[in-house]
C-alpha cells in the first residue's frame, strides 16, 4: 500500500494532463476511432480457421481476421489469465504490480490481492482523453471481499480503474448457465449490483448481446457522442466452473441448444462426448457472438470508425479440447503453446489486410491503442507502440519478454527463444535456448552450444530495471549494445582463428554445425603428420571453439569430419 500511495501523485498528474486533452476530443464521427478489444479465454494457437485449424468452424472470426492484419508472432502477457490481463490493460509486466499472486490466477480466497491502485489502465488513459469506457465480461484482476463476504465495494473493482460501466464477472470463471462458480458464489454483476435475472442464460450469449447493445447505444445519439472503448473479455472457451468438474461437465453449452451446436461437428466427431467436439462447439458460440458484435458495428455505420483488436489471453488446454497447433506446451507453460496466441487488428481503410510476423505482445496494446486514439502516453510502460507498423510502416526491432517466476520466464528475440523455469522453492533451473526459425516446436535445446547467446538474452530480462520498451536501438543491459546474437549456422564450416596479442596465427579452430552429430577434429603439419586430435565425439548443433595445442613452427592443417563430410582449413602458426 505504501508503494501505491507513493505513486499516486504521479498518477494524478498524468490523469490531469490527459484530461486537458479531452476538451478537444473528437466525436464518434471524428478522426479518432472507437476501440473494441475482444479477449478470448484459453483459446489455443491452433483453434481458429484463420490460424490453420483443420476442424474449427469459426467463420465470423476468420472473416474478421481477413479484414485486418493477422499477427502470427503475438505473445500473451503471461501463461495464465490474471498476468495476461494485467499486462494488456497496463502495458506493464505483471511482476511490477508487486503482488506475487497476480502472477497466477487469482482465487476466491485472494481477497487482498488485485491490481495496483496506482496503475494507469488503458481505460483510465482513454477516459481521461475523452472516451466513454465499458468492460463487458471477465475482470479477474481483483474482487476484494465482494464474492465471499458481500462487501459493497473494493479498490480492485473495474469501476475504480477507468471503466464507466461494468457487466460480467469479477473472478476467473463461472458456470456458463447459472453464473455461479464452483465455490458456490454468484459472480455476475452490473456495476456493483449482483444480477440474478440472467440465470439459465448462457454466459457467452449474454455477454455478446450486452456488447452489441452497448455498440448500438453509442451510435443511437448520432455522431455527437465521444468515441468509446469497449473491453470485451469473454469467458469462452475456458472450461466452466461447475460443482463437479470433469472435462465432460466443464465443456458447457447453452441449455436447449446443445445438439444444435454439436451437430455442426458431427461429420468430424460423431460422438457427442468427444471433448474436442464439445470444445469446438463452445468456440462456435463465441464465434456467433463475435459475429453479432461485428454486425452491430456494420448496422450502425461504425465499422470504418472502429479499431477491433482480437486476442487470446493464453494458450489452450488439450485436456479440455484446446489445440496449440503443433506448438510445444499449453496454458501454464512458457513454451510457444502456452504464450503464443492468435491476434489480429482490424480498422477498415486504415489498417491494410494482411499477415505480419512482427513480434508483439499484450504489453503493446496500451501504447499502440493510445497512439491510434491520439491520446498521449504520459508515463513509462514496457510495451512498444506498434501503431506505425499497423498502419503500413516498417517493423520494429525489439525483444519480447514474458516474465513469470511462477510458471517460467520466456524471452523472444528474432529467431531465438530463451526459456527459464523454476523449481518449487523458487530456484531457477538452467536456461533453455531454442532457434524458432529452424525449430518452432522447441524440440532441441541449444543452450550448451550457445552459452554466450544464453547469457546475452538472460541479461535482457526486465527484472531489476525500470519500465521501458525493449527495442534494439537501446541497450537493455547484459548484452553488446543492442545487436542481436548471431544466427545458428545453415551449413557446416571450419576455420582457424588467430591470437594476435600472442603473435599466433593459428591458436584455435572454430567448427560450425547445423545439426548435432559425431565430429572428429585433427591437426596436421605440412607433411601430413598428425599433431593432435583436437576433438573426437558428439557435438550439439551450433558454433564450437577449440584451442589448438602448440605444434612446431610451420604450416598447420586442420581437418574436421562428421555427418557433413570432411572440411579442411589451413593456416601458419608461429612460435
């Protein structure tokens, strides 16, 4: 709390500065766009047709993706719900909140944990810049004592963090039809009022209807209203929070519509108890509701004046039917299947349809949206403003960090991916290194072959540094300026290295291997007499340096043989 109070003057100053800009805010018909951020829950990278799913039926989401820029290398702010949402709404890595519980999903018993009161959310910044704001869906950034003890209010409530209106659930999930969670608490609210009248109405339907109605109401007064920000975090396709949880009971569908949705997948999955089939049916309901919202924007003439950004909060769970699309890992892991998620941005007439491999993450949403909305960013964040790239400009050379000491750290820089997991006592395990360009499945750990690269990437983690974007034009510490480490070799090579300070032309040999295998390295003199066996045994893929023993004065011939054939390099060594 002392930390929060210490930050309050800066926060108040920022909001005052932003309020000064609201007088010039454009109406809905002006140049500043409305903003709709749609967040799916536990949607895997392989769960949309637009991302290559062979069995998902998501025509509305696929059509929406086709209208915008599809980001293929987008990372969640964490491998689970709460940290991902914190990163999205604040532009900060979640460890900066100071409460370790936010690095994992908040539970009903976590009454005293939640979003920092001093954190400036995207909703606060946009509202101060003249926007109307609403949250319809799942909050999961703190519920205080409202659930278990019936308290009237809490400092963690979304109405205290920039939202004019809230409808939905405070915690991580509910029974889709009763809106109670498995701990027997009703978690369905309108602002601060518990909502009982929606009982037995499917949560995804209700949230979609509410969102479409909100959109229609914003246009109902013509173009005189200010632009709006709608944050729409659905609970789907997250497993339902039922009293007797099993994968079958938790893949919930609308009462009275179960067969209608399941029948869409009969040709592929005849058995209605197939968990993948039931998951895809839950996803089909979400797809229908996204279609409802897109239709509301179209019908009310708001499509070309609205930025729609769709994201999943983290990877899927195969146990409940989710698919990583062949990526390693799942929700709760730092591997690609746990943190690489579908994401696309739509703004007709401004953002050209296409596909981008620009590395991006949840922390980028806040600075990017504020730039598109022409609202100044008055404080430091960890995210990168990608607005220029979205509007057709060049990509941004940057690293992407997903720091989480509960489930494991991840750091992506170009083709390299560093993973660091932790033991139960908090001790870090040895770092793992993957070359995503050659090994997207993260099947071969190259850390032993590239120790310098591992050390360099570990030095770029944001721990111990103030907030700031990790762009390569700025040294992030622990590495040489901002230059990326070298790429793994594409072909085997051999060269002899000098040691000029010692006056030695042939001091070591460097062997570059594109793949692991047995390698023999030998040194010969000019007459072909073997001077030494430098190495004889297996080597991992990568670049290896070996010191040559001091031979007689004269020519040195080095020969390396292995699965690649035989390579020869020659140099003169002086004594």
